């Protein structure tokens, strides 16, 4: 099955964390999860599914399971994003970054400030991680 999640700020909520929206999804396997954040915050829990994320001026964090073996496509503009790999040892990251500040964990190849590409393959590269981010910040975590 395909699960689509679209989140936007509640009217009048401003930046008040007490007025945030929480969506709980059943703990099951999904073929594809599509998450859209429009000027809002969104956190995706670990799920071994194909995942598509669109982040427009929001803050979206994705946590992958340690055995993730699917495809993640994450695009974002003018926001912040993060990706937690949960000690996954079999992935291929291809990131296109423009006007972004980028943080990578110790032990990973360094990100060259101002570079538009960041690539890192570990193991056989089974999990495909494709990121396109413009004018924001993005952080990778082991």
C-alpha cells in the first residue's frame, strides 16, 4: 500500500510547539511513503519502505531502519532537513546541494563547503539515497 502524508501549519499556530500536529501511522510495512511538508515540521519514524519527501520551507527529519534496503528521494527548498541512518552499513548517497550548509558525521567523507555534490557509498550500496536540497541546511547522522 502507499501512504501519503501532507503537513502544513495549523492556522494561527505560529511557532508554538504546543499547537503542533501529530500524526500516528500504524506500525506496518508500506510499499511507498510520500511525505510533503509545506512550511511545517515533520518527522518520519524508521520504516523499510520506498520514501519520497518534499520539503518546502519546512523542517523534515527522516529516520531509516538499520536494515534499510529501499530508495529514499528527498527534495527540499529553503528549509532544514536531516537523515538518520541508524548505523546502516549498506547505502549509496547521491546529494545535490545548492546554497546549503551541510553536516556529516565523523568518519564519513568531508563535505566540501560550497560544493554542489556529496556522494558516499558504503557496502554494496543497496539502499539508494537521493537528495536534492536548495538554500537551507541538511544534516546526516550515522
